[in-house]
C-alpha cells in the first residue's frame, strides 16, 4: 500500500492546470496580435519609415508599434508561465514517486544508525533502502550482453542511488562518471525504481572488453532534465490535438455546410469555386496532422509513461509539411480577399457565419481565425520542437531534432515570401478604386519592365507587369501603391502578342532624323577654316569627329528588339504596349507563360468558330437562314448584299446600302435607302435579274413575325407635316406572284425616335431612344441603349460594352453582362450571346457570363 500524497498535492495539480489555462489564453491573445501584423503585411522587424525617412503611408504606424509592444510582452509572459509550469510538473512527479514507496510494517520505532552500521562509502547496509530518496537519473538505453544488462538494468528505470551517488551529490552525473572510472572491475550496489514503482537492488560491475562501448554499456540521462523534456513533449501532443480540433471545426462547421447548402450561394459552379478559393487544400493538411498524431500516440503506447526518441518522427513530419503549407499560404491572402467580398455582397453568407459562430465549441472565434490558424502553426510548432531539443541529451535524437528545425525554418521562410508576394494582389488600383480580382484568379508572374511611351519612344518608363490567370495588368508604382496604366488590365483572352517591326522602324527613322539634324548643325557651326581678318587667315583645323554609323548597322537596335514584346488589346487595338525586358530569355519566358495562360483560360471552350475571308466592308446587318437543307449567312453592308455558304459566297445586290434584312416564309425583305422591298427567296439563291416588290418608302425600320397566327411585316414611317411616326402592320398571304395585302392597320405612336421592332408572343415591342415600349403605348423599361434583341420572353439591351437582360413581360429584375469589346451588333443563339465589334467577334454564355470564343475579324475592302 502506498503512502498518501501530501495534503497540498491536489492544490499543486490545480495550480498547474490554472497555469496551463493562463498560458493558452496568452497564446490566443498573441495569435490575435500576430494576425493584425499579417493583415497589414508587416513583420516584427520591417521598417516603419520609407526611403525618405517619413512614416509609411500604407500602414497605421501607431497601431503597428502598439501591436509589436504587445507581442513582446505576451511572449515574455508565455515564457515565464512555461517555466513555472515546468517547476510544478517536476514537483508533482517527485510527490508521486514518494507516494509509491511501501509502508514500514514494523511499528517499533527505528533505531538510530551507528557509524559502524554505515559502509565506508556512506551507503546504508545491504537490503535497506533509505527513505526519502528521489531519482536523479533515468536509463535511456541498455546494450545487450553489457555489464548493465547482465546486472538487470533496463530502459526507463530510474536511478535512486549508484554507490554513494544520490540526488544531492551527483553534480549533473559528473560525479557518477568519475566514480565508475575509479571502480572498474569492482561490484557497485545500485538502487533503482522500475516502471511499476518497485525498488530494486542491483549489483553492477563496470568492466572493459565486454564487446561494446564504455564500461557499463548503458546510457543515463539526468532525471530532472528528462522530466522537462517529457513536459515539452506532452505540451506538443496537447497542442497538436487542439490544432486538429480547430481544423475539424473548420471542416465540419464551415466548409461542409457551405458546400452542401444551396441557400447561401445558389449557383453550384460558383459555390464550388468559392469553396476552393476559401478553403484551398485544408483537407490535405488535416490528413497530414492525423497521421502524425497517430504516429506519436503509437510511440507513446510502445514506450510507456516516458517517451523515448522522438526526433525521427518529428523529422518525417516536418519534411511532409512544406508542400501542403506552401500551397495553403500562397492562396491565403486571396482567400481572405474573396471572403471579405462575399461577406459584403451576400447577406445569406453573413447570416450563415453569424449562426455558425454562435455555436459553443467554436469559442466565437469566427471563420477568419480558423482560416488563419494554418499560416501561424509552423511558427508555434517550431518553438515546441526547440523546447524539446533544449532538454534532449541523446546525440541521435538531437541530430534529428536539428534537422527538423532546419526544415521548418526553410518552410517558414518560403511561406513568408509567398505571403509577401500574395499581399501585392489586393493593392493594385485602377484610378481611385481598388482593382477587382475574380475569386478564382491567381497571380502567376510579376516582373519589372520598361514601357516605351508614344511621345518619348527613346526614354521608356519603369512599370510593373502582373500576369494573372484571368488578365494581364500593367501598372506603375505611385505613392506606395500600384496604379494601372491606361488600357490595363487586358483580359487574358484579349491579349495579342506580335512582333515589334513598326515601332522598331519608327525608332530607326527617329534616330536617322536626329543624326541628320546633328550633321546640319555641325556643318553650320564647325566649318574647316574660319577667316579672322581680311589680310590674315588663320587655319582652324576641325577636330576629328566620331565615326558615323552606317545606315544598315542595326546590331544595337536588333539586340533591344529581341528583348521587346508588344501587347495589343484585341478589342481596342489603340491600346498597344511595347515592353522591354532585361534579357531575351526573360522575354521568351513571359511570352510562353502568357500564351499558356490564354490557352488554359479557353480550355473548356464549348464553341468552335470558322472564319471566312469575305470582300465586305462596313457590315450593318446579318441574317442566318436555311434553304434546301443548307445553311446560309446573309450580310448587308454599305455596298450591297452578300450571301455566304460554307467556304464560298457571292454578291446578290450591288451598289446599294443595306440597313436591315429579314426572312419569313420564303420571302426575303430588304430595307435599302429607306425603301422596303420583298424578294422571293428562290430568286435570291440563283444568279440573275432580281425583281423586287415595293412595300413602302420612307421606312425607318421593320420587323417580320407572327401576330394572331398570321405572318406579318410591321414597319415604321413618317406621315404628315408634323412628321409623326406611324406604325403599320401588314398581313400578307401568298399568291402566284408576290404576297398580297390582306388587311392593313395603321397606328400613330407618340415617340419620335423608334429604332427597332420585335415581335414576341403576339406582342409588338419597339425600342426608342429612352427604353422599350409596347404598341399599346405602355413602357416596359426606361434605359438608354444602342440596340435591342429578343430570345423567347427575354430582351437584351446593349450599349457600349454592357448588355442588360430583362424579362419583357415581368421587367422587375435585370441582369448585367459586361463585354470587353464595344458592341456594334448583338445576336443570340441560346444560351450564347454573340457580340460583333469592329475588330473581333466575342461570344459569352448567357448564364455564366464566361467568354466561350474569341475570333479576330479579317475583312478585305471591296475595290
């Protein structure tokens, strides 16, 4: 039966628990202050003044200084509390050992020991173990067939007394080493405490020549230092377990509910992209730490109460940490940026976070805390491994722990570099507003280049080039922030790379003009001989001029040309940038990466386009139709009507400006010079003389369709001295010749400028300069627009680069679609919108608004 622990034993345990809780609170407060520095992209040693000696304008200097002071104070407090915990743990362990000592069953009072009863070395007589002894060493390893092994010494046994050496006089085990060396081949009594707290008496005889190193064949560690090492290992296991719980909270409380709920973010594709942008590869990190925690718990079960060598396990874990944490850190700032955007724009997401944060086990720390925790973990883990190394005496374990620390230091440095590079993304401004970056976009490359300006091509300016997965951004560093250059950013699909021939030739011609001008000045002011007086002539010899370069010596210019790259915005060719890189290889690398990014962005392109070289200039209208099971395209332009079939086409109408065309029931309607005519479709498909049927003159616009189950043509004309607009609906029926009028209905409208007509579900809509209206005079929507098309009950108004989608019968909500090119004509082939501009055709998906296809227009002017 063991002795009862002291009365204050429970109080010591309670004090230790309170100190551990206090230390945990200090670490949480420290983590909060470190997060403030990370948000501001400032470290503990980064300067707070700029190159001119003034306080930095991009940060709050006062807040940063206060935060740094708090971090220093909290670190000192954490160190002090940790020391107090170590002292309490050592005291508690000693009391436990005393409580395990067997009780003295002899009730007779102990007799005082006489000097004769003591051995010369000061030991107690054989078979009696002194009371109150505490371990001073622990057996770390025992070699087989060694003197220690033959004497019965085993691993993890605690040394109570080794000859005369006790806890009071071992002098850091130095006295034990000296005693062993002086008593070689002599028996030594050793008192130990095994793992079951049984006291054992062993006889150990040190000797050489047993087949191994040393005279004992065992490795002893200082018991007090080992206790501190075990305390550091226990803290690492506990902290690792808490960290895994935080990762599981991130997974179960935030990630999974967000991914599975369609109420927070309705679109599944957008929800999946948001999930990937916010949480990155956190599942890989969870699996990594689960594996490490299982390995270290298994080692603890195999080793018993005291864990032996742990360096190899930590080294393997540190080696696996680099890649997952680098991937997570590189996306961290972007994830916080996407998180803030969604929180500001999506009230459902804000309500979701509020509900999840209110759960008790989240400790109301919030999603931002759990997202930031992996970026701070490596630093905390490194400090705990350093504490283990400080109290480790085993040489092999020390080496493995040092390698682990080196790996973690390398990981920390790379993570910091990724954080600094990633922090530049949100600090790019377009004018006075921060540049909006899509949630799934990533920064691929960043480089400092020289941009040639049109007004000073010989003096390029320094700029910063950013390559994102969605766009190419060119900016200048002004007032501690990046300001985009006019014409930037360029969508990655709109980037056109080409050679620098024109700019090189312009520069060459400019150099020739400069040399010619200098030569004239030299000839005018530096002649070969200058007369001084009428009678005396002094010859002045002109100094030898520098050799004139030959006109075809372009070695320097060609060298610069090979380092230059020209970028053009396909939709706006006047935005062309000539970039000069530091080397030719650098220029080639950037060109390759830009092309790869463009191909990757169009990897899921659902459409394929076929481009035709046609002799048409100034296309004003187009129409697609079928004839005899073949598809044709009719193009109306300033010089006539062109019909294209696959790879061949022909002129049908010449020397007329065609402003609008339409086809219904084998009749082809053409509006040319305000005259509306109809032609049989059969006559349009074969060469010959066309005879059209005049429907009306002075027509502004027309439309064909079905009204009241009858094919009709509706047109707008001016009538009367007031020039009021008249809306005329004509129902036609086929005959042997042209279509005949069945009945005609005219209606005056109050709007002075009707641009287009559309027929949808037996309803006639028209667009005017301020919006969309119906034939009955009601207004559908008031919005300035350039053109108007319909698909089903959906209307699309376009103006400049913007398209607004509305429901014609329930115009309560509108959807905005932004194109990169200036739209001249818009067409729809559900679910795709096709925008025609002077330089390219841009096709976007109506639902996702993503670019599906880009095609550059190549037209040949008719001569």
